[in-house]
């Protein structure tokens, strides 16, 4: 027994020594790593990215304060903030004669009032997206501050949207304005009582209004005066005044009036003594509408120059087949600008052509000449390069004289007066298109602008939100109704 116990004791001692060696090795590794860590500092990774906007903690005076007498407003937020472009982004209602001074510092926004406030009036400051946190630039959206110099807050409101009449699109740089002076010239001569900036969808809201009658407009405030004082500016208006407190929503259609301004002649650059005249390239050059050497069989071939053409000899433009044999039935005409030559021909599909432009065919108004004969080889497209469209019309109000417009890159490529429930187009260029509907009041087949001073509203164009994709060599079906626009 004594011998066995001795063996066990020796074994336990060996195990104990092995454990000590193991623990010592581990301690040495940990110490080495710690020493390495001291030599190479690694910054903390931090928590998740801050995606929350600043939050208002305190307002002095309080939001919605009555009997306001102060000359400043102090807003305190829960984090450090930046006030981004307050002159452009803040909107004050009613419109002050002198804009307040807005400053952002640390966690505070201070508004210093520079104008004498009207008695018994509710004021509102719309901050838009001007307040952002200083690190992640998260904006505090739809934030506004309201107070009253009287014993109560006005609570009437009106909402609306401004659309561009010609396209049905939105210009969010416009503003909506309210005039309590109801004569027609007020929008041109005086600052509005209230104004509001548009959101990205063209909508606006006026809050805390005093009830009463107002004229409402949408204007393109180019010079910052908040007035319609140039006929070339966008304007929208209603035919009659609105009743704030009763009317709650409006839609305005903006248009550009016919400009009566004369063209401005730019002064010529004075010559400097000793300056060498740069040698000018006096060659007349043409661009064309071919697409990678392919001619659209649905359109004419167009040649274009930078300047209007004079001394044109259209007999020096020849369209031939691939064997240089002239093809019959070609008609060449010049557009109204004088810069384009339009070559009309009933193009057959998948056929090779040559266009010969002979020397001295034209001179432009700067006396640039076409000095060398050139030959352009091209092929007409195949029918399989196009798609067909089957258009079915549901529930369209024909009393509005609707005209369907198919638009690509803001250019009308097809229009059709809606008289029938179905239209089929055999060949149409593939691509993504926008659909619009023109309500053609005078039935002349085109959009007509308005005139504020004559109280003529523009014709309206409404757009379908979803684009329409036309695939090549495909029967494309399109079903539309009034509710789609």
C-alpha cells in the first residue's frame, strides 16, 4: 500500500507541474498581447450609426405662446446642431418687412426679431430641413414654431399642390403665396401676407391662418421678391378668392406667360493691341440623326448645322441606293430656324443607302462653307427593331377633349385625340416612355398657355405616374383610364 501511495503521489506532482507550466505559458501569451496592444492603439468601433434627427428639449418662449412680447426666440435641442442656410430655407408667416436673424450654435437656435410685430396676430416659422445634427447631418423635417401676439392662436389652414400645366410635373422651387389684398395687381406690386415653400411632391400647407378671403398664387420666385413682376416667370392662380376657414385644399396649375422682352445684344469683345487673331475653322459641318449608322424608318433623316444656312443648293444633296443609283421620291426641306435640312423619304426596312453631300452645297450666315464632297453610308432599321402598341381606353371624359401624349426625355413623340376606345400602332421605337393626357379646350391639338392679366387659365396636362416600357419585336398592350392620371 505504501508503495502504491508513493506512486500516486509522484504522479499527482507531475500533473501539478504540468498545470503550472500550462498556466505560465498562457499568462505569457496574454502579457505579450497586452504589450502589443499598448504599442498599437485601436480605436473603438462605436455603436450603430446615429439616424435620428435632433429633438427639441426647450423653447423660450414656449411653443404656442400667447401675448408674445419678446424680441428673440431660443430653441434648445438634445444634441449639437447646425443651422443650414437659414436665409433660404426658413419661411416666416406673416411675411415680415425685415427678416429675423437666425443663428445656430452648439445645441441652440436663436431667432432675433428685427421687425415690429403686428398686434393680435399669429406668427409661424417653418424651418424646413434647415436644422441638422452636426455629426451625421440628419435633418429635423417639418419643424415649425408658432406664437401669437394676442390672446389666442389662429388655427385655420389650407393645403394644396402646384403642378406645371404643360407637363403635369413639379417644380419644387416655386412658392405658394396668399394675399389678403384682393386687387389683381397685388401679386405684382406687394409682398404677400403669407407664403409657403413647396415640398418635393409639389405640396404646401399654410397653418395658423387668420380666417378670411385671400387670393392664392403659385409663383417662381427668381429674384426673392415674392412677386409676379415678369411675364416670363411661372405663375398659377385660381379664378376667384378662397375662404380661409372654409376652403381646405386647392390645386394650382403653373404656366409661363408670353414674354414681351426684346432680345439683348451682347457687346462685342474689344480688341487688344498686339493680340494675334486666332485662325478660324471656316468649314461648314453637319450633324445627323442616324443611330449607329441606322435610319429610323418612321422619321425623316435630319442634317443640322450650328448656324442658319444661306446659299443652299439642295440639288447637291443626293440619296442613292448601295450601288449609287439615285432613289426616287425624296423631298428635302429646310426648317424654320434655317439650321436643319429635313430629308423626307418612305424608308423601306433593312435597306442600304448612301447620302452624298457635294462640295459647295451651302454656306451659313458666318460664311462657313461646305468645302469637300462627302458620302454617308447607312442602313434602314428592320421592322423587328420596333414594337407594336395596342392601346385600350376606359372611362375617359370626352367632354374635356382629351389628347393622349407619349413622351420620351420630355419630348412628345406621339399624340392622339381620344375619340375611340382602342388604337393600334404597328411600329413604335422601343424604350421607356411617360404617358400624359392633355385636356385640349380649344381642340387645336396642342397645349396652350394662360395669361394672368386676361384671367385665362392654361390648358392642363396630367401625367400617369407609372412609365410605359415598349419592347422591340413585341406586342405591347396598354390600358388606360382617367384614374391613372
